[in-house]
């Protein structure tokens, strides 16, 4: 596998996982966000695990290539920095970071050639203090204190999401256009003029002392709406049709 | 329920969900991050749903209080702004936002008294275009394009996580202290002096022309390490013990 700053990834290390289902769901969560370096330490039900394979569905490749280790020490031996995911611990002196900060740090360390491991504990008990003592920092997900139980696959998903987010180039907001584009200022102005002229004829701006304010408010509506070129055409069509309808009425049709 | 800016929440609306398991897991994901306003539109297997209750475990209360609706229109009737979660759609003109941006916007709108709904589609097919047309904006999770399938409960989890993160006061990094505190500058300086004096006696700073640089480097090591008061005591103890050991040696013990 090529090792460029763009392809460098943290190793997600499942420590003594119990349920194959959770291993499979963890693989899916990783691959949803483009991560595929999984390590597994002493899985309870041996390896390979049929339930894991069944649940991983499209991410089975991660299981095929997962590194297998007898203990945490061996699994992190090549790592220059190790995070342990756990609720905020007692009796241990370590930095405690949010998933967001941790994955930003991981990206930065990987870019400089570091090797990063992230430990995830077994479902019931979580990581032992002995495992945590091998870490350089602790990741604690800021959960609802009334319901802090988050499961293995969820924790993996959130860390993978944050790793991707740390360099994600997706703009926070784009206007998706269906075969159209935003209207130009001139197009919106032409629409506003058209609407104002028709409404003037229809006697909309009444009474006279409020007319100026009503015109200004209507101009502001057109400017404020994120109209597309297609919207502008639709409104022009509506105005033309209203005129046709009104003329038909007047002629008694 | 009290309605203060702090307690205002978006309604998470599961549209025609199929598997009870996923409804239960969605409830857990919401409550993990403190959200408890669930609405359900036309669940495939009716309501209440035993599998949903079994999977929700500690978050069963959300199911008890979930609003039930026959169609999407009724479920969003009281909402002033509706997000639809879906892969980036074609043929529809709407803003497309990241989960992060969407939940920041939701917080802002809720703070001003708005009512926000977030639509989540059925497992297999996702939201229909007709459902999406009722939304003001689309939330698209920036997934791996090679493996874009994220499941209902995962999508709910990520949105709930982002809603909490949008006002989370957790500091990104804290140093967790086990019955200690970071050492003061004076304590670190005293340790550096102590170490330098002992190493001087031991002939560590040699040869003479490199001694000044070695001393400076060592000073920098002590300053750079995030030493706690307990660490400083440990190092003092080590230095004293080395001296005792060396003196014993010299006396031929």
C-alpha cells in the first residue's frame, strides 16, 4: 500500500471484542469514512468470526486484512502515539481530548510520519487501566451524562467520522441546482419591475399613502429570496397568465 | 415540558421505518446526546414495536413519548424549518449542508423560537422525492464515495452528536490529574538545578567544549515535559538515590 500523507491513517484497534456483530459493524463504520486499517486484540470468539463477516457486508475486506495480536502491547508496538477511548478516567494522569481534537491531532502526526493507534475496549467492561496506561491520551465522547453508554461500533463510527471531517473538503453548505443556476441581479430586477407593473395595473398598491412602502417591501422580497433562473421564468409566466386570466374575465369569458 | 432556549430540540422524524431494531437503536443514539423528541411516520410493523423497545434499552422513554403520524405532511405541520437526510439528490433545488452546519443552524433557529424537524428515510430506499420536496434543506453526511451506505441509526447518531457538539462546552483538551497538579515553574527549575548539580559531579557534561550546549539541552527537556508536582518529586528521589548508590559504590559496599 502506498504511504503518502494523503493515505496515512490511524490504526483502529479493537481490544478483546466480544460480539462478532460489533466487529462487523465497526468495520462498516470505519469504511463509511474511508478508514481500513483495523487491528484486533484477542477476540473472545476466535478468528475469523462468521458473525463479523456477515455484519460487515461491504466492508469485509477490512476483516480480511485486519492485524491480529495477542495483547495490547504488541498491537501498539509500532505506534508513536496511542489514544484510548474511554469515559473520563480516575486515578490516571493523561490528556483527555474530544474525538474532534484527537482526530485533528492524529492527522497532524500522521502527516509528519507518525504512526497512530486508537484503542477501543470490549463491549461490557471497556478498556482496563493497564490498557489505558499504554496510551498517550484519552478520547472521551461528550455524551449525555444521564445516558453515557455508547457502544463499540458507535464509538468507532464517531472517531472515523471525525478523522474524515478533520480534512474533509465538503463545503458546509452548497445550493444544489437542478438544471438551473441562481438568477442574476438583472434578472431579479426585471422580474421585480414586471411584478410591480402588473400589480400597479391591478390596483395592488393601495392606499396611496402606503404605496411607496408596499413597493419597497415587495422589492425586498424578490431580493431576499434565493431565486434561480428557473424560478424567475416561473414567476414571469405566472404574471403573464394572471393578465390573460384578468383580460378574459373583463371580456366576460 | 419546559421550553427554554436551552431545552429546545429538533424533532427527529423517522419516515416509514422498517426494522424495529433500527427504531430502538435510533432512540439510543438520540438519547446518548440528550435528544428525546422522536416522531415516527407510518412504521412498517405497526406501533408499539417490541423489537424497538428491546433495542432501545435505556432510551425506551423516547418510544413511549414518540409522536405517531400517518404521513410526512402531518409530521412536519408545526415545523418552521425541515431538514431531509439523504445522499446528495438530483433534480431538486435545495441547499445541501453538512450535519455540522445543519445542527448549528438548527440551534440558532430553535433559540429564536423556531421549530425544527429532521427527516430520516426508510432503511432500504431512503426518503422519496415527495418527502424531500417538503424540506427546506438537505443534510448529506460526507461519507466515503466507495462505501456510502450509512444506516438509519448511524445517521441519527451523527446528527444527534452534531447537535450536542454545536453547543458543547467540553474543552477540546484537558489534562486529567490523578491527585496531583502541574508543577510550577519554580519547582521545575529546582529540579533542573538539582539534576544539573548531580550530573556535574558525575562528570556528565563532557567534553568541556560541548558542556554548555548539553546543559542548555537538558534545561529544555525539563521545561518541555508536562511534569506534574508528583513527577518532580519522583525525579528528585531518583537523583538522591543515584547519589546514595554512587557513594555506596565508592565506599566499596
